[in-house]
């Protein structure tokens, strides 16, 4: 099997994933997976598509991720791995699609409008 390259995005984070057959080693930005994503929830998010398809120990994953915060990066990595799992085996799509792992979350931070206080995004609501 050759290397599978897929891209995942969330908010402003972009993750590029390179999937090869191996022992289940995950490297993120040339760091160990557990050191880059220290909390259990972030680690769960990244491993979710691998565990759902029972492939956690079958593939080595190399990830380049930039932009956004840690949560956005973890979800971008999750999406990229899920897309790669679909390319490995078409049946994986039936497992991942109902869980929403293949759907790009379109929500972005709303821009700041001029004439408003620092954090305000919208003008004060008025019914009339």
C-alpha cells in the first residue's frame, strides 16, 4: 500500500495526514501524539475514526497541522484521518458517515464590526 494523503479542516486549522501501513504510531508536527494533544478528550477525538474502523494498530499516521487552536486542530486531524480511512476501504464510509466524521463543520468566528466594543460581533438587537 502506498502513502495516502488527505486534508481536513476545522475553523482556521488545516491538517494534512499521511497514512501508511505500520504499527499504529501517530506523529503530529514531528512530536509524539500524546505530547502534542495532552488532554484525553483531544486524544479521543483524534483516535475516534481509527478506533471506529478497528484500525488503531494497523496504520502509522504522520500529521502536519497548522492554524487555529488545539481543539480545532484535533478536529481537523480527525476529519483527515476519517477521509483516509474511507480511501483504505469503502465500507468504512458506512461506519464514519452516520457519526458525522466526514462532514466539514462550516462554523467560523464572526468578524468584528466597526463601531462596536472589543468583543461585540453584532449591533444591539431591536425588534422594530
